[in-house]
């Protein structure tokens, strides 16, 4: 279900996001939001994700992050894709 709330632009061209929505989304002062223009006069407002932290591991930069899905499934999918590509290259 999509929640819909009407807001208005005040005299200083600001838009206030209602407190209950800010709390539910975990919005806090200082966070950056991105406004995307869509078709038919629509806009999308989303939180700008922070850039991932890079860590030096023995001279190699590695991203420190958390998985957002099933890593085993992702590895299996990529393995299958690469195997299929290899078999096509060798004509099997």
C-alpha cells in the first residue's frame, strides 16, 4: 500500500515532511535527500545513501559494507552465468 500525504511549499520555498513519516523512515537532521524528476510532473524523494567505506587490505582497496540479500544465491547465480559464458566460448 502506498501512503499518500499532502504537503505544501511555505513562503520560504521549503517543504516539511511530517514528523511521523520522518520517524518511520529514520530521517534525521543533516541527511541528504535527492529529488528526482519523473514523467507527468511527478517527483521522487529518496535518501542519498552514504558512500561505502574503503579499507586498505594489504595494498588493495576493499569496500566495507553489509549484504542486502542472499550472498550464497548471488554467488551461485554468478557462477552459473560465468560457466554458461565459458561453455559458449568453447562451443559446447
